[in-house]
């Protein structure tokens, strides 16, 4: 049973990365495709919180997996764990900037895509560091 559970975290991570990439492309396209802007923003606004939830779930499942199932790893000591923590923090910042954008903040509108891009780039690096420590 624990062997199968070790692969739950990587599977959630893949789903999280896919959702983050797709949400990011929707957000980017909404800034460049004026005709479909509303539709793309609506899809982005629906998917981005799901991507955030998946990232948080991936972080939690990774922490639990390393603590309970991976005696070969020091809990919370890896670059993979620290990067995951930073991704979740960036996505929380992105969610907060999204709320500020809805209230009309121009600076949040300028900052929001950069936060998302940083989270996306770190998520790609996260996948690479995770491959090194797969069971």
C-alpha cells in the first residue's frame, strides 16, 4: 500500500503543473486577444484557484509522503521541499493580487502576471528536482 502512496504526490504534482501551465496560458492570452478577453479571463479565473488548490495539495502530500513514507529523505530539508513552499507562497500572492485587481488596483494588474510567471518557472524547476528523488 505505501508503495502506491509514494506515487500519489508525483501524480498530484503533474496535475498541478498542468493546471498551472494552462491557467497561465489563459491569463497571457487574455492580455493579447482582445476579442476573446472576457471568455479567457473567465476560464482563467475558474482554473487558477483550482491550480492553487492542487499546488497546495501537492505540497502537503509531498510533506506527508517524505515524513511518513520516505525514511531515506530528511523531512523538509531538500531543495524540492523549499521550492514547493515558495511556489505555494507565490500562488497565494497571486491570489491576493487577483483580489486587488478586482478592486481596481493598477499595480496589482501589473504585478499579477509576473508572480504567476515566477510560480510557473519554479514549478518547472520543481518537476526537475522531484525527478531526482522519486522512489
